[in-house]
RNA sequence: GGGCUCCUAGCUCAAUUGGCAGAGCAACGGCCUUUUAAGCCGUGGGUUCUGGGUUCGAGUCCCAGGGGGCUCACCA
C-alpha cells in the first residue's frame, strides 16, 4: 500500500505523521474574510485542513485545502519552499486526503483564485485510505450510511444537511424557551413504558434484577411535571420503538414533546403552526419550502379537516354510519378495501386515514377529532363520547405531530387504562399498560393541559428535501454485517514493511 | 416478516446469445512554474458479496445464505 510506504517515509524524514498539535492563525473562512477586508497580504497566514485536490505542474503545484469552514487554494513553488521539501516531501510523501498546515501570504492567481502562496508546510495527519471519487463522491447508500465519516468528507452537501438539522433543533428550542417553556429530561430507562401505541425494547438491570424498557415516549413523565407545578415543559430526545424500519421509521428517533397547562388542543394547534413557521423563518428565511419538486407553504393558519370528513372525501365511507368494528370492516370490504379482521373500530378508522388520506396531505394540514379507542390519553369531546380532542399534523404525506387535550380526570384515565388492558388481553401488543404512578400524579390534580409530540427527523426531511429518514439521521439503523472487514490485519501486516 | 430488485477495482460505472473481466477518477513511473474535474505518455490493480450446482466454459443460468434498495403489512 503506497500510503503506508509514505507514512514510513515521513517518519524517515523526521516528520511526525500524527503530531499532537497544529498551529494556525486563521480558519479558511477567516482567511477569506481577511482578504475581503485587506486584499492581498504581506503578512503570512497559516491555514490548516485536508488536501482535497492536488494539481502538480512540474516545479509548481496547486492544491485545494479544506477545513470545517470552507476551502482555499494553495500555491506551492519549488523555489519558495525550504530545501528539497518540494521534490522529496510534497511530491513523494504527501497524499490526497492528508491534513497539513500551510503558511504564506494571501495572493490572487492569474485566474483570479484566492490562494495561499505557501512558504512553509506543517504535516498534521496521514490518511491511509484513498479518498472516494473526487467527482462522483460516494453514492452507494449502504456505504454512505455504514461509513458516514467517508460520506461526510466526500459529499459536502451531507455536511450541510446536518448543520440544517442542528439549526432546526436550535430554532425549536429558541421558540419554546421564548414562550416560557422549561426544558427537562426524563428517564429513558423506564420500569413501565407508555404514552404511545408501540412495542418497546426491553433491557435488564443486573444489580436490581429488574427488566426495564427503553421509552417509547416522554408523555407520562412530562405530565407528572405539569401536575407538579411547572406550567410549561418540553423535552427533546430519543424515543425507541421496536417496530419495522421504513423510509419514515427508524428504531430510534428524535422526538419533541411539550405540555402546556391551561391550554387545550385548539391552543396547541395554533402554537404548532406558529412554532413550525418560526422554525422555517429561522432556518430557511421563508415559510416556503420545496420538497421533492413540490412547494410547501408553512404560513399559518394550516388547513383543519375533521378526520371523519377527510376519510369520507377520500374513500366515500362515513364511519359514523358504522359504529362498530364488524359493520365498518364490512363497509370497507364493500368499498374494495381489505381491513385487518382483528382491528378495533378505531384502528380501522386509523388505517383508512393512513392509507387513503395521509399520503395526499402535502400542504400542512391538521386532521382533528379522533376516535376515542385509539387515544387512551386524550380527553373526550364534550359533545361526542366516541371522539376525543385530538389532532395530528401532516406534511408532505407524512404524519409529523400528534397532540391532544390531556385527560386530567384520574378516574376517566383509570377507565381508559382498564379498556387498554382488555385490548392487551385480546392480543393487542401495542395496548397501553396501566401506569399507577401516573394515575397517582393525576389524583393529586393536574390542570387542564394541552400536549404535543413531533418527530424532529421527519420535520428535517421536509427542510432538507430528503425522501428517506435515513438521510437525516447520522447513523441510521442497518443490519450488522457478519465480518466487518476492518483493515486491522491489513494495517498490521503492511506496517512491518519499509 | 412477505413480494420485487440489486451487489463487478479504493470510488463511479461498463461487459452482446453463456465465450480472454473493462473504462474514467484514484494509485504508481515519467514530462510539465498559473492550474482549479489541469493536461500528455506509460504501468499496476479483481475471492465479479459468500457457498454449492448446471455447463467444454458462469459476472451472466439454477439453489441456498449474507447485505442493500423499493414495496406491502405495522408503527411517528
């Protein structure tokens, strides 16, 4: 391997291939700013970074140096460099991808490219693997996700994507902090899971001889904080759901939840559109986004459609006419659908929505007023016992958030949990377990509260025009490969060679 | 989990009916003091994902396995 030979060559030349320290006077962005202010400099600057391209033209070379702030051309002349550095070190021992520092004045070349006229080079770090194709980068999705560091260094747009993601999270925090919400952290390892309809991951605490669940939501803990006297709380963190993987599902994902005392689901709906359009303004400078060729306008107010109406429009089925699972499933059959015979009435309604309504909700839309029996934590509508005060928000054909007026009647909540445990006994492995600690907290009293949960990954997909959630998660879940051929044997073997 | 589909050099991709595994970039050797996907001349580079099978002959066809992508089911 040529690079290992060059590594040994550097050592032989008395150059430490992995020094502990780098000197630099300017980031590349700062060097560019300096030029913008002062023009060509007499005083040398020192910039550091990775060599992305090298163009050797005999006794003179051009190279592109890249750091986290940008990239800058280096001009190296044999005559301007000390001793035989140019011929021996630069042309022989330094490879594409190596990190170096370069010192010299800022100049502009004949073709107008701002450059460092290099007088001195410090070697900073040796690269042993070849860089991916300089033009095509690395495209194979599997390679990109498994070797994300290579993806990031080869494909600059990917680096920008995760900056955007960070900006989104920052903007969400800014919004909620400004609105008086307190950011809190609640347990990820939970003795009892809850707050969503999903199967959990199970783990075990050895010393306590106790099985624990990785949380599927933050909901119940956050509401215990509302009961405890904080009026506005939020948490941004990871949820874990033991479910399938798809373009919009990763086993762990980033969730925002907030709870607001003295608010109902209508208040939360208004806050949702306000918050998301604020984020768009902060991150994007505009409420208009382009996603997969479609323009999405986040300007409030968003459309509000009762779930019943949306399903009626999309399928011709008015579920109010079929008040039980049997008759609704029968109606679905007649309209050419294939309902899961084990589903409850509410799950049938939900499946009609997911299949026939959700994919068409490109512009931001709230579906409101959900069936009670798929919403065990949502407060019932005063005028319809079968419905709850709940909404879900949709964008680009995906559900991005879910919210409701929270049940604060401990006896009502107990009854819902009992209903859920009935479902669990009849084979629903996503039924909500009874949470005594939560019920106890409610028994001490919780004000009327609006609650909200939103998938940050999916929101990010909209902002960065991604068509799969894997694109917006740095290390998405992939199966582990049997023999991950890490090049250790290869390295050890080659290292012995001169 | 089911269905469909893909896996070839470090990277991006070719390879006719089943007939000598190739190109560009990268690497290596040479020329080159204003290039920016630099250029020109030359060289090396392969467990064609793995294991079986059919065949005179398999990257190509068949079977099993691994991994990816899409999709259905389920979940946010």
